[in-house]
C-alpha cells in the first residue's frame, strides 16, 4: 500500500484468497462475501479448466491513502498453462491521500546532517545486497548501506502542517526478526515499534509505524527518537521517510532524478541494472528502464525495456559479448516523469544461457512443460523443463537459437529425484555425452554443470533431443528434468 515495495498483507494462494478450496475442482459455491459461482472443465468453449471467483473485502479491506498493488505469486506446482484475468470494483471517498514530505538516507553524510541524525551508538555503515519479498526471485540484488544499532537514534523529518497523522516508513534489513524500539515524537511517547518478520534470503523490508495527528498536526517538522528495546535484535535502517495523511490535491510534482545507476555484465548473455531510490510526493514512484545497443539512443517507446517498482532489472536473452547502454527515470502515479539518469553501459559475457523451460517444444511423446521451484530446490530463473514420461523410451525435441556462428563448449544442468529415469541427449540429431541416471534417493537435487563437449554451431536454430531410455531398478518413475544449457564461445 502507498508505494511500499514490501507486501503488507500476504496469503498462501488463490484458493485461500477466494476461500473456495476444493470447490475450484469439485463444484461451485456462492456466499455473501466470497464464491466460485462458475466452473467449466473442458466444456462450453473451455479448453482446460475455467473458474470464476469473487471476494468482497469489507472488514478486512486494505487500508491505504494513495495506491494499492495486488498480485498472486506463482507457486511450486506451476506446471499448467493458465490465463488470469481480473476485475476490481473500487469504492472510496477521495478526501485524503498519503504524500511523502521528507526522506532520510541513513549512512549518507549530507542527508544525516540535514536531518540532524544522531545516535549514541550509530553502528558502522555496512552494505546489504538482497531482494524484496513478493517479486520475481530472478531480479538482481539491490545494494544499499544500513546502520544496525542498539543505541537510541533521533532525526528530524518535515511533515505537512495540515496532516491528519503521519506514517513513519523505514527500509530495513530483516535478516534478524523481532526488531523493536520505543518511539517518541518531540519527546512525547508514541508507542513501541515491533517488527517480528525475518527473511535471510530476501532481506529488504519496507516497514511502517503510524503516528497519530495529536503528535503531528499543525507542525512543519517532527523530531523522532527510536530507542531499541533491551534484548531485541539490532535496529536496522537504510532510510526513513515521513508520509503525511493530507487532504487530496492535484499531483503536480515530478519525481527526482534517479541516481546511482549501475550496469554489470554477467558471465552469461545478460546484464544486471541497479539504481538508488528516487523521491516523489506520492512516496515511491515506479521506474522506466530504457536500453539500446546504440550509445546515443533516445528514451522512447521503442527503447523502453520495462517499468518496475523495484530498484533493479535483469536484462536477459541478449547476445554474447554485446554492449548495451541504459538510462532510467522515475515516474509517479499521475504520470509525471523525472529527469533521465546518466548513461551507463555494460558488456554481456561469452556464455549463452538457454533456460530450458523457455525452449520451444517441436514434438514430445509424453507431457512436458515448466515446473516452478519446489521440493527445496531453486532452479535457474525459478523453474525447470519437466518431462513427465511414464514409460521408456520417450523423447522430446526442443529448439534453441544461436546468434553468432562459432565453436561452443556445451554443458547442461539436470534434475535428479527418486522418480527420475535415465536420459540421453542429441544435438541436431547426433547423440552426445553419456546417459545420465536421474535417480536420487530421498531428495530432489540439481546436478553441477555436466559437460557435453565442444561443437561447431552455425548461426540460427538448432535442436536438442531429450530421450528417456529407461530407469534405475530403484527408481519410482521415468521423469526427466532440464534446468538450463550453457553454450560458451571458445576463445
């Protein structure tokens, strides 16, 4: 809500959100606040399974002042083709909005001085590189500095005089949970700010604490003091912001310039682009990322790569040893665009990474399709190509393209599990490498990159044939899984 990058309400999936559960595949239901009133399975024009569901969020509605972002994450059994569509009916009185009135970047000397940042034990500024929950896990890590402290922290933030309360927003490191601090405003106690959440994998968290109008109304600035609770985890922050609850006005301000743009090539045919947050009066803008292989390109629709609320972008499926140039700008909810960033560039690596789940299937004698992360395994790009053969022999013919002719070292990463069979591969019809026994007792695992030799490839389309030839005597099935293949140009 209101520009927070972190989810402030979260659940466990479509069935639970619409509270329909098994009705999604066994029937229909219609209730006062939720239901699954329409369901067709391979009939009446429905090719697979078609479901209509609704939910009225009355008492549990999302509380916000300016904006809401709603999404449903793909889960572990994401193997069926699906098209989602939704309609949302919105009822509200447009009286008040949330507007950012100030922000402090922790660790930045100029920003700390301007906001009279003080601490008896500020802690050194350390860099954290991680991501946010609720977004594609393949996005590049965002790197920012934080302070972690056990001592009191105080700072000053500007607020709107006509505010009806202020939301104090913190971007923190949730590597350790149960960070807790007492809050005072201009020396008056405001309560205890406790955040129990923790995530060691996706560490960035936008966290908030509500300040009542009794402590903020009629003031142009407030002095906030945070005193970490004894025995709690270290109090962390990369930034603080004051978001004032104010009467609705016309948004006429554009976001600030986007600074700190950085592009870094990987060893594969991709580039990671990151930047620092811009500021805007509607708190958090989105970012338009422009790119081209031409250095003096124009930022326009033809060069717009993506629009994202994140501070990073993974630009993939590029050529090898290719130079790309980038510029980024912030755009607010009203459509006002900030200044373009400075130009940066990066060069892709000499390895062509082909994600198996994105390879076109020419033919297959058994079901084949993408499988999302599951079973305590994280595949490259969050999924693998899953061949669910139930006997042997079975095969699937896949396609991939090479943009530049040359000599390539080919390697692949496969999946092993208790129900996987023995698999062989052929490149353009010619068998390569040794058969791989996909059986693994007890757990699903991925192999290290397996070498399949050096090959001379022309520019254009090639085929990869995956054949299940049998299974280990201990295996429970004939499945096969391919995560990705790498084609590294020989030097």
